[in-house]
């Protein structure tokens, strides 16, 4: 359903992009409801990157292909462009591009139909759809962190209680041993006292 073309050896953030891309495409398909395959191509164009108003991405309705320019761009920014163009792909799947459309300079200002489609792409693609996806990922990460913290706390509490219990057991055993020793010593001293008394102390005569 989704085909990614990435032949860029100098795209340093390729791994990060592809990881999020694999999560985002199913989200976008469910969100937009498009039912036809889409091709996504990553392109490097240094000259285009130098132009402050250069291209960031575009969609070819005939090939159902999205082209993304990646030079000196944050992964999140590239994904936002992808989100925008996927709205156009969904429009294409619904037949919005069936009639001949003007895509020349000023099309978003002069053609009411194209202007409305661009409005949808900005509101849904650059806005709500990608924002919902991003917030969902952040919430899952937060929940995972909270779970890790809770697990760590419970584990530390368990170990602490185990050590305290072990310490109490040792102290109790030590006290019991001391009590037995004291009893044995006392018993021994009493017997020795009795023996010495019998041996050295004569009973007094009655007057």
C-alpha cells in the first residue's frame, strides 16, 4: 500500500524518518480513508534548498507519487509535508483530480476548487492529522516513562522491604542467641554457687 523510495546516502536522519514513517502511514490511511497505493520518494536538491521559497514537497496525481525534499530539514518538518501531500492523495482517490486542473503559478488564489483542496491539505495535513499523531506518540511515550518509573519505584520498595525484613530477622536471631547464652551462663553460675556453698560453708550449730 505504501512504497518508500530512498536512495539518499547523505540523508543523516533517514533511520529516524523511516521509523516514524512506518507508524504514520497507517494512521494517515485510517484518518483520510484513501484506498489506493501511494509512492513516497525522498529527494536531495542542494540548489532548491538554497532558495528560501524552494519546493518542500509536491504530489503527482497521475503517478500517485509524493516527492519530498529533505536537504537541511528537520524530520518533523518533512513528515508534516508528507502529511499535507497525503491529503492530496486522498482527494485524488475520491476523484477530486479527475477534471483538468490548473496547477500553474497562482492556482491556489485563482482556482476556487484548487484553493479549497489546498485549504483542506493545510488544515488537515499540516494541522489536525499530524498533530493528533504527534500527540498520540508523545502520550504513549509519557505513559511508558510513567510505567518505567512506577516499576522502578515498586522494585526499589520491594528490595528495601526485603532488606529491612532480613535485618529484623537477623536481629531477632541474634537476640534469641544472646538470651539462650545469658540463660546458660546464669544457670551455670547458680550451680557453681550451690556447689561452692556446699563445699566451703558449714551449717551453723544450734545453740
